[in-house]
C-alpha cells in the first residue's frame, strides 16, 4: 500500500486535455454522493448513455481545399455566433446549461466561479432556479467582471425557471430575474415530476450543511429550500400557461426539454423565441430518444413555419465535433451541463474556463478540417453521414 501511495505522489499530474480528462479528475475529487448526483441519470441510464453514443454514431465527411486561414486570427471571429435575432453574440456556439446547486462542486464560489468563466469566455450562462447563490448576487458578479476585467466580453445571463405550484412565488422569481438584468427566460418543461434517480435514493442524496437553493429561501410559507427533491414543481403546467408567463415578462422565452416534433411546432405557434431540444441530460424519462437523434425531425417540423425560432440542443456534448454535428443539423448552439460541473470541481473558475476553451479549440479545428470558414458554412457544406451503423 505504501509503495502505491509513494508512486502516486511522484507521478506527474496528467495534463487535462479534454472534457473526459476533467470528468475523471473531478471524480477523484468529489464525494461519492456528489459525484453520483452530477453524473448519473434515471432508471437504467440508457438515455444518459445514448446522448453521447448518438453523437458518435454520426460520421463527418469533410470538404477539402478551402481557404480556412481566417481561423488562425487570434480570437478568431469565425466561430462567433449570433442568437435571438442577432440581439446576442457569443464567442462560439456553446452555452452554459442550467445546473442547480453548483456549490456542491465548488463550495467556496459555486455559481460565482461559473459566471466569471462565462464572462471571460464571452458566452451565456443560464442560471438555474436551484442555484446555490442568489440570482441577484450572480448578476452583480457578472456586471462587475465585465466592468473590471473583461470590458470586451459579450457574455449575457439567462434565467432558467421552474414553474412552482405557488404561482405568485413563481411570478416573483420571473420579475426579479428581469429586474436583475437577465436577458432571457428559459422555462424548463420536462420536470412535471422528478425522474427516478436511483443513485440519489441509494446514497441517499442530501444537502450538506450551508448549501441550499438560495433563490427559494425567502418564501417562508414553504419548505422549498429544505430539500431539493421536495420542491413542488407544478405538474399542471400546460401550453395555456405560456400566455400567463408572457403576460409577466417581456424577456424572450425559450422552452427547455422538447423532444417531440409536434411540441416543437406547438412552441412556434405559441410565439416563443427558442427551444432547447433536451431530455435533461438523461435525468428524467429513461429510454427517451437521444437529443441529437431527435433534432432532424424537429428541424423538419418547424422548417415551414413563418415565425422562425432559435433551436438549441443539450445532452452528451463532449467534443468540438459534437458541436459541429449539432450545428450541421440546424442547431443555433449547444448547451453543456456536466462538463461545466467537472471543470468547476477540478479548478473553480479556471476549470470551467479551461473546459470552454478546450471545446472552443476542438470546435475550431473541426470547422477548419471540414472546410468551414464561417458558422453558416457548417450547414451549407453537407457534412454528415447519418445512420451508417458503424
Ligand atoms: C441539470 N439540469 C438542469 N436543468 C434545468 O433546467 N434546471 C436545473 O436546475 C438543472 N439541474 C441539473 C443538475 C445537474 C447535476 C445536471 C447534471 C443537470 C439539466 C441540464 O440543464 C442539461 O439539460 C443537461 O445537463 C445536459 O446534458 P449534459 O451536458 O450534462 O450531458
């Protein structure tokens, strides 16, 4: 045993070159309970696994002999992406997905570390209703970082909303987010009940002392904050409630958790500004279709609609080539959940920043190797071979 620990002390720290390296490093750092909370899915975790495998099943057929030297410019503009009718620009098409309770991964800073990385990398952070730092404090940090350290940053904040049975309380959350300067409302629609996450039941998952869902604690009439699992998300939420949400806010509304093409069409009809094709990272309905497999039918379903919306996708994005494939199928951008948690657990703000930089670099290389000068070329170049069973 002694020999083994001696060896591990003298071994050089392995360079963290990709998202999986961050995953493995984070695994060694987190408690079993926290690691399981982040990494696992529901039931047999088939959707969780397939989200990643489905990206791997799609093959690329690159175009060659195209001048892609524009990518060599420092801070290459070729990856910049416009969102929501060009009202927002991000440095590459990758957004930080809402994940709750980030102080579980980094107890000192949690969401504050993530927001700093989002500003440094000029991307969007979507802040969860279940954040372990108050939404006002995160917004303040966002403003402060731009002002003091990154005046050129085009980063923005979005607010992810769970609609609770207590509608007055939900309304207060929306109004508060708008007042704090959040620029879009991402309404999560795939959690009418929490998925059956057996690892969290076995461990069992519980909130460590001092960490809680900070946005929920001012509601003295309920015990939302006491345990994440008991938060009474409203199972009666339906399409008609979108009108109610619209009446409260003028922010763009993005529905997160769409898989069925009929629902995508319905979302367009209801006048939302965007959807996120998502199965909640395999944490909700198991055996749900993987997101990248769901994307083509969704794009088909809404292609003829007059009102154009942004289609985003998340679940299983771990490589720059995954981002390229999502874009080739029509997504505006991807969101990443767990990769951010791994970065946060390994090295706080710097870890999240590294994860984003790694994905950006991989994406840029993939674009160049596929002969794409601009983001628009990714769709035009007809790069994908689907379902070739290899
Ligand atoms: C999530 N996700 C999530 N989604 C949401 O709308 N609100 C939330 O509070 C959370 N919280 C959350 C916690 C943890 C630990 C995970 C792993 C995920 C889902 C998240 O936004 C996103 O859909 C998935 O994480 C995307 O899949 P990948 O990138 O993790 O594979």
